[in-house]
């Protein structure tokens, strides 16, 4: 079985790596969009067309399950992708882990891109799932871009700035961009001891496996990882090798 993961950049790596760990025999199709990245600042209609187009390419390439391990793609185009590919193809989206964080912590910071932090989407998630916790958004300016470049120095600088903006009494930090788990060790080092981190990559991978199994079809494959860059056959960018998840998926230094 082929599972396609669609993101503008390296944000798909954490979920894809979890799928590789949990089901090493499943074939993965990684769709990145270097020509159109980043998606966050783009107009909604443009993003919908881009993501739906990538989903169609996934189906043409033999994918039976589609994953959107990207908050922008999920909030902007999830329903449109589901409508386009039809009910026979499971489409798994991504939602920041605000609900479990708010259930476990009295004070929560949601680290995300500037666009997501300012969005109605995140405000609605906080209102719906924040419960009695104090939940604030923290914009991590430049962090996703630094990760896509594999620039770990710039990433640490962005993390340090975000940590300075995070309330001192915070008990939990939600990684509200799927790129951020790639630098989780640097984030842990920048926060006070004892702050809990919440991200959705493992949960999205587990949900993908449940949807695969529910199809009732053989799920075994050859463990092949294929990459499309804006629809063109290629490889993961060299920057992916800076991260363990990228190396698990075959990125070369």
C-alpha cells in the first residue's frame, strides 16, 4: 500500500518517520512543493488548488491513503481534498495538540508560525479545546523557514526569541507547526525544566494506520520511499539530512 504525505516543505518528515517506524513495509510517497513554499502566506484559493492538485497526483501515483501533515494544508484544503478524491480514499489531516495539552496543564503556549498564531483557525481551536487552561499563542518568526533550509543556527535563534515570549508560568508548549518536532531537542533546551511538549506527529501516524487497516486491503509493501518535488520525481533536499527524521527516510548528507 502507498501512503502519500503532502506538505510544502520538511513538515511532513516527523509523521512520515513515525509511519516508517510503525509500519516499515508500507510504501511512502513524499510530496514537497519547493516551487510554491511556503504555503502559509499564500491566498486561500491558491493553497486549495495546490493541495488538491498534489492529492490528485498522489492518486495517479497509486496512493490509497493521503495524509496532510501540515496545519496550513489541513485547515485550508482538507475538506476540498476529501471531496475531490472521494469517500474511497481516506484523507488524514493534522490538528495542533491543544486539547491534550489543556487537559494536562494549567498554562499552555501554542508555538506556531506568525500566520497561524494570528489566524481565526487557531483562535477557534483554543476556544473549543482550551478548557480551563490559560492558553496563549507565541509566534515563532522564521523557525519553519530555518528548518526547511537546514539552518540550525537560525533555528536556535528563532527558538530563543520564542522562549523569551513564552509566559514564565507555562506548563506545556504545543508545537503548532509540523516542522517544529524536527528541532525538539533545541526547544527543550530553551525552555524551563519540566515544561511538557505536545505535538501531533505520532498521533497522526497512528490515525493513518487505523484508516489503512479499516480499508480491509493488504497493507504490506516494499518499504519504498519516493519523493516528488512540485510534481517532479526527485529526492529529499539536502537540508533534510540535518534531522533524524530525514535520515530515517533516506536523506543523504
